[in-house]
C-alpha cells in the first residue's frame, strides 16, 4: 500500500472553520485527520502541501518512522503550525491502518482500558444564579464534572479587565460550590488571560476546596512562572492545550507543576506523540483531561486515545447547558460520528476511527476568514484572548 494523495479541506462548520485532512492510498483505503490550529488554517494547509510532496509513494503503515521524518526533515523543526499539520496526517494514517487491518484505532494503541469515556460539560460565564441553575441542569442530565467560564469574560466592546473578572468570578464560584455540594467536580477555564499575580489573587479569594481544577490561568511560555504560581495556591492545574509535542510537556511533567494534562491530539502530534506524553504522565502521576473543542474527527480520535490510556480522567465535550450537540451542528456532513449517551461516549468497535464524511459537501468552498476577539483593557492596551 502506498500514499497517493493528501487533501486538506478547510471548511466552515458551525461557528468557525474545521481543517479536515484526507490521506488516500493506491488500494482505495483512506483516512481522515483534523488539524487543531483554529484561526490559522491557511498556514497549516501550506505545511500540508509541503509534506504531500515527499509523502506520496510512501508506506502508510510506517507511522512512527513517518512521524520522525515529518518532524526532522526541516532545520526549523516543530512549532504549532507544523505539528498541527503533522497531527492531522498521523491521525489519518492510524485511520488507514485500522481500516486495512479491520480493527478500531485503539487496538493499534494497545487495546482499550474502558468501554465508555466520561466527559465534562461547560456552563456560560459564571456571573449569577442563572449559571448555577445551568450547572444544576447539567448535573440532572448526568454530568458530575462541570467547567465554568469566568464572569466578565468580555463585553460587547471586546474589553477584558482581569481584576474585575476575578472579583466577580471568585464570589460566584463560592456560591456555586455551596449550592452544588462537594460531590460534583468544579473547574474553571481562564484561557491564559491572567498574570501570575492576578491568578494567585483569584485563588486566594476562595476557600480551599472551592475548585477542583484551574485551567490555563496564565500563558504557558514560562514553566518557571507556573512553578511560582504553584507555590501560591493549592488548586490543581489543568494545562497543556497549547503544547505542540512532548518537549513542551517535559518541564511541566518532570517538575510536578500540574495535575491534569489538557493534551490536544490535533496539535500535539497525533496518536504517536500523544501516547508518549500519556506514558510519561502516568510515570509522574499526572492525569489526562484531553482538549477537544474541534469537530467530530478530533472527538473520534480522542475517544480512541482516551480508551487506550490508563491515566484518563474526563474528555471535554461541546455539550453545554443550553445545547447538547455532539460537536457539530450538521449530521449531513458527518453521517457517522461520535454521539453522546448521556454524559459519556461509548467506545466504538468498528475499524479505524469510525467516522464517515459526505465528501460531496467538502467540495464547496465554505472557508471564511475568522478572527478570535482581539481583547483590550480599558486603558487601550492589548490583552490575551
């Protein structure tokens, strides 16, 4: 079997683009992958076109060797653009191999540890009783892990003031814990919008035990900054969704900085790299809490990964308090995709990823240039989205 083509499809689905990648072979077996670099899909398409030039004619079963060649075949190796492209290819190659051998992808990873994949769901910005009611609704539907987003997330003028947000958010998180009880797992995603001092102040405004995890409070470029924050709070950290490769995870895992890896299969390097991070994490008692904000291909791939690792906690879903959709608003494009069964995904037993796509809809040019909010503070300075 030989690779005959690599086709990227940047298409608009729901409220943003998805970059779907198809890898074809001369035996008619093909695989699907997805890139996780939202908002910069055209850059990833360019990288995929470069990789296509030397992957045509290669054996798709040699996944590990191809991973190394993709990574090491340029002087300026790595980075989020190249690893997002490499992730999509790696996922598609696993899909091909699973289909060709007639086994689910998780069998290629050592077999499954679990039959169902527990998930966590999210509420809107926490800023009042309505948010607590939304969390109650999720609990009634089966979720026992709830993620909040901060109050004063951003207003209509795209202004974000961290100090205003942490004061409001801490107050309502304390109320949420009192209202929801101690059995439910509660976390919040600050989307790396805080400074070290702001993140420490936020945690200190709440009694110990209010939060079970704090997700991405500060930017990830400096492990030393996270180490400083670690000394100032006892709240477990959930970080890593921005990491592209095992090398970025290295200092965080080995220095005991965080407790949950928010590994993103479509950014970190696909299954090949993710399994290495998983084993490394297990050795250091770090649990996996995969990032999954994309489309059904990412969800399907992450379900297989989550089934095949022992140190798994919960998978992010696109379900929220008001909309229990399964990762995409259209079943027409994805006639076969993962479906929530209450608050869990059932691990599939068909060959490959278990994804089907209506390719006639991929031919439409639906890509739209999309920008995340360009946030500023009230003084006009730029701040993190």
